[in-house]
C-alpha cells in the first residue's frame, strides 16, 4: 500500500516537472533556435512525459480496483 502511494506521488511530481521542462524548452526553441536542440533532443522529454502520464493512469486504476 505504501509503495503504491509513494509511486503515485513520484509519478505525479515527475509528470509536472517534465511538462514544465518541455514547455520551457519549447518556448526557448521558438525564441532562440538551436539553443536546446544542439545539446539534446526534446522528443525524449516528451516521451518520458507520455510514459509518466500512462503510469499515473495505470496506478489510479489499480487504486480504484479496476484492472
């Protein structure tokens, strides 16, 4: 039970951090092209963000008793 609660909190916090990071990098790329993409690919952040969102949904379904 404690593992599920902690995992849900960690997943939500990671979701918020990755969403804010993606938004920040996206805006930076609009104003200064190449400032972020020259160092790493923004798609990795977006992929982790989507995986975290799916994890949150799965954890929430287990909490409610749905499988």
